[in-house]
C-alpha cells in the first residue's frame, strides 16, 4: 500500500498485519478532511466495486481486510483496483 499512500487523495495509510486503513483527505499537504456531506469514502467504495474489489468505507477511511490466504497477486490486484478507484474519484471531484 506504499504506492497508494502517494495518491493525492490519501492522507495516511495505516496497517497492522493484513488489516489496513486508507484515510482520504481533501488536501494532502494540510491533511484537511472532506466535508462529510460529500461522502467521498462512499464514492471510493462504489468505484472499487465497479473495479471488482470489495472494501468498507468508514466515513473517509477505507478499510481493507483481505483474507490471510491472500497471495502476492491478490494484494497486487487489491492495490491496483484501489488505485484505479481513487483516480476515478479524483477525476469526478475535479469535474464538480
């Protein structure tokens, strides 16, 4: 998930073992939050599902809990699809 941490919408990635949380922010430099009514976490969750990945949004934190039997390829898939979803949401937010 280190590559995800560099995404403009990501303020922080934290993990313990296979469980991770990806914090979404409106401004990476200041780590300012999105207004709750924008529901950016829900936007990301919907886009991940469109890309074949199921995650859980907790407000503007994306929870990732892959099974312990996940392979390296599974993790690569997860990171790739989450990255695509973040890019989609970034474009959607820019479009207004």
